[in-house]
């Protein structure tokens, strides 16, 4: 076990590594209940997503929606682990896209509908 300075985000398994990503059930809960993946509280606007440059280019993020402040906290922690590999975007809304049966990657994605 490594010591962590901050509490694991709401959508992450508390016992798992931050880089292992959020728990699928929690991601869906955040999407459908519109709660923050960082703190678990209801989302307002703007909505922030944390992801990689590739996810931004595809407009398809895998981490759940977050408050801007919660996203900034997560980004700082990820950047400490993998400097320069992560970024955050802000949007007024998003589409929750479930994977197709044929998709190799069965994780749902989030598509911000207009970046701020
Ligand atoms: Zn939050």
C-alpha cells in the first residue's frame, strides 16, 4: 500500500491505483445521476472532464464528469504521476455514449457537446 495525500475520487476504487481508472458502475452512476466523479455531489456548470490528448482529439472521455475544482485536483495528482500526459476540458453539457456490443473497448464514453 502506498500512502495517498488526498482521498481517492468518488468514482475510483479506494484501494486501487489512481491510474487504474474509475470503477465502471460508479462511472455510470455519475453519468445517469449527474453527480461529480470527484466528490459525488450534484454537478453544476461548467462540467469538466479529465483525459488524455487522444481522448480530447476524439471528443470521447472515459473518466466521469466533474466539477471544475475536482477535475483540477485530479489533474494535479495525475500530472504528478505522469507529467504532461493529462489535460482537462470544460463544457456546458455532454452525451453519455454506451459501447456497442461489437466494440473492443466496452467502456462507455462521454462526449462534451461544446468546449468552453
Ligand atoms: Zn466535485
